[in-house]
C-alpha cells in the first residue's frame, strides 16, 4: 500500500474501500465521489484550523489529504471542482481582527513527502533552464518551522504593519500584537535597507514555553492548547495585545514580500542581510549543491527534530539565485522555485500497559499512560499524557488496549486513538482518592481536573503549600524564601507549617548548613518569632484552602472576629450538611443546590457562594487538616480581628487602581484604601468614584475618562493617604 494513503485511511472507516484506493486505480465515478469528499473534509479542517485554532487532525494527515486530492486531480484534470482545495492557500481569516490585503500575495509552499518528489522538483528546474548535466542547481536548505506565517512591513526601516497569511490574499492586521514580540525589531538595524521591505517568516512558540503555558492553563483550569503552533496562533491573534505580551512568542524570518529593491542577488545572501537588520534567521540555513546534500540535510534535521526547541514539520528548499526564482515564477497556489519536503507522521502503535496518576504541586491529578516502549519518529516513547478523565473517557482506553501514539507537533506524546475499543475489558475508572496521600479527590462543577484535597499533608503538594504559608500575604516570614523551603523540606527540617516555628530547636543544624551562619540563622529565627502572633485573616488565608483567597479570609475574619467563633460556625455548618438528606424524588443537582442555598444563608457573607463553602467544609472535615491546624495553634496565637469601620472622606467610595504603581504594590495600595474605608474594585464602571492611574495605564483609564470619573496619579494618592483621605478632589 502507498505510504501516504496509509496515513489517513483509518480516519474514514465508512469509506475505507474508496480512500484506500491509490489515485491511479480510481474509476471516473469513484474519482468524482472522492474529490467531493476531500473538498468537504479539507474545507472542514481548514475552518477548524484557521478560525478556531483547533486542529482536528495532525498536519501530516491534513497534508496527506491535500496531496491525495492533487494526485487525483492530476489523473482527472477535467473533474477539478470549483471549490477544489488545490485552488485555495488556506481558509479565509476569521472576523475578529481587521483585514488587510497583501500587496504581494503570500503563498504557501508545494509539499513533497518522498525523495522522488525532490528529484522531480530538480528535474523541473533542469528542464526549464535547459541545464547541462554538469551544471549545478544550488538551493538553500532550512528547517520548516511550524508556526503562523506573518508579513512585517518596514517603511524607511520602521515597522509599520504586520499581517498574517490568512488566505494568502487577505490577512489579519496583527500590528499591535507583533510590537510586543521581542524578536521583532520596531526599527531595522543598519541603513542599507530598501525604502520598503516586507519581511516574512513564522511567529512561533518554543516547545519549552509551550509546555510552561499549558502547565499554567492546567493550574488555572483553562483549555489546553493542542500544540505550539495553535498556542502561537491563539496568542498572536488576540484583540488585546496584552495577552500576546504575556505569551512567549518568537519570530523567524524566511523570506520577503514587496521590496523596493533587493540588497543581494541570492536567497542565502538576502537572508543574511535580513539577519543583519536584527531579525532572527534559522542558524541551520545552508546551501546545497545537489540532491545528495539536500537529502542529507533532510535526514540530519529529521534526526535532530526531537531535540530542537521548536516544532518543525519538514525542510524547505529554495532556488538560491534570485533571477532564477523570478524566471521560474509562481503557480496559482505556490512559488515554483521552492519545495517543502515534509516529514512523515510521527505515529506508532503500541500497547497501553497501565494508567498512572501523577499529583502536581497544586494537587491536580494527571493521568499518564504507561506504554510498551515503542519508537516514534526516532524517539523511544514509554509514556504519554492522557490529560484528564474526560480524555480517557473520550478515547475509551483501558489497560491492555492497542493504541495509536503520536508525537507530531507536540512535546509530550499523546494517545490519539484506541485501536481495540471492541475488545471486552473492564472500564478504567478514574480514582477518587489521591494516590500519594489517600485524601479524597474532588472535581468541581465546570472543571476538568480532579484535585487532591489533602493540601497540607499531601507530600506532592507540601512544598507549594509551605511556600504559600510563608508568603507575603500570608505569614510573611522574612528571609524564608522558596529555595530555603525546598532545601529544608528535602532534608526534613520542615514538613508541616508548625515545623517552621520549631526551627529554633534545630539552630545548631541550621548553622552548620552551607550558606548559613550564626547571624543569618538567628535573624531567621527572630523573623519567625515575630509572627507567633498572627491576624485571624492572614492565618486563615495561609492555610491555602482552595477558593479561600485573601479577600474571602478577610470577610470571614470580619464576620466572626475570633477563631473560636469561626470554628464553631464551621462545625455547625458541617453538621447541617450531614442532616440535609436528599429526598427520594430529588435529583443530585437539585439536592446540591438546596444544600448550597441552606449553607449560603447560614454563613450569610457577601460573595461567599456554595463553591467556597464546600471547599471550607471539605478542608476541615479531613482529620489530617484539623491536626495540622491544632499543631500550628500550639505554636502561634491568632489575633482576633475587631474591625473598625474607618471614617474618612473616602468611606464607602469605590476606587480602581490601574497601571503600574511605582512606590507601593497593588496589595499595599488596596490595604491603604480599605484602611480609609473605601472599597477597591478591579474594573471601572459607573459606580466607580475614583481611579488611581499608575504608569502605562490602559483601557481602564480610557474607560474612566469616557465615564467622566475623577482620575488622579500615584503621587496624589500618596498625599491623600498621608492626609487620612482628605483632599480637595471631588468624588
Ligand atoms: Zn494527595
């Protein structure tokens, strides 16, 4: 069977017979059906890929479909459909961003998969230029980065516009977004640039940055990106450039569009000039004299592929001589002078041996597939991510199943298909207890992740919790940073929060540690002793109960004033929860709502809903958590919070801070405002009374101007604080 057909035949089981036939073996009638199917399928994938930043299939499979379509069209040129995928470069851009027409069409490249395709490419060049046998065809070679194509327009050396490829004719205006990408200079270096030049290349995300981004998404319970390309596309195509700025995007130049003059006469020379302008160009870019060197390069890059910090899906060959490029020209869809030599799909079949649960530092339970080791794209793979319980359910995998594993465009291998769903095997059930500490695991409404509730005792989470415990908004222990916690924890000097307050007993041990001395240890011990009295709200917040942030902790402390009052209320609520039983006709959902309603009215604290209450009760219901708290209470004393309503001209006013404050942190500003009896809101609305604008204040400031709200700068705010809220400003 032909290799490129093998890649996708399993995708369409209902039409397997037809799609399994090689293009040359199709009858006319079959070709009509097959071309229609391919046009629809490719257009569907285009839509998902470009507009939703969500690939339904790996690029290699998509490419195989496009190639098959083109091959069939070669055999039946009169059957080419008006909506043929070979007439399109990509799908049209979606509608969120402003549209801009490219001044010079931004085409994609023709693809080849086989060595024969490279030979054919060189053959076409030789015939076109009528070359003698001893005449060399020199090509540049470089890896093909899997990113989002973008054209950067520089006028007189200044970046004036950035446009995505879109459909090759019209793209999206991403000028504000690329301005926040470090790799993209706002001004070209040197002075030998053409009056106008459009530099083209790929915006991409490094694999390491992609992994970090997805880890963050997991923590924040947000949707994961399928691969770096989609993460890059999703990050670049934002209406708000601030979001783009938070993602680590890079740019690699590989060509140019409109240019008023060309400062070099070869592709290689041009790329070196572009590099001298201050743009990144692949450091693997080279020149090849013949097909042997080209294929050597292809194999070398394929072997190194897994170790590169960016995703690539092949290598690109371009005729080096620019006058040859111009003479050889373009087809409707692609330049004739270039070829993308793509890598085959990185997929393999193996057996799923087991599903293990790993517990992350914040308690998220992640299922990991243990596989019979198999080589995928040159790398031995023995485990793959299964993301979460939904994914396991979707795939329907159970230990023992044969599975299809893929590495294409992804850092961590993943299972894409269960090949033996029909074999009778027990369903694998996601555990409801933490495999590390045996605490109950919970999955909250609307969330995909299961989490261990044993935060303070779960070894997997302890370091993170201890860091939270000593952090600035919690116990604020000076001189006890994350690295200290980590090394003290590793040596069993600190295992629970209470151990911190017993560190003095290990004074001698500490002094002997590398990097410590008598003075620094005594300083640390005295910093710890200073916190033996702790305000109620800080104590509660320091426990790291899920959903109980600083604000909720403060609200609870205000409401109950003493720890004993609070603890009594928790016990009473827990009792209430146990006596509320579901009635026989009540659905689980209705019952849960009824319980929430009862508990919310029991606590009666503004902004405290069912989610927070459940989390609080769950926390104290676990004996090991209560133990940690009692242990801690042997060492520290909780100061009740007798909240006095401040009376100042700002009492009851709503203040919004925006931009970056130079002299104090946001936290401190917030506390200052609260001390003056004001409330701090995070967004500007009609109810806002005052906006304090720091440096580089953005949309909130403009909104405040729009709504005619009083605006002051940071210095003015400090004067107000010094004068206990007195100020001439009318708010
Ligand atoms: Zn645990």
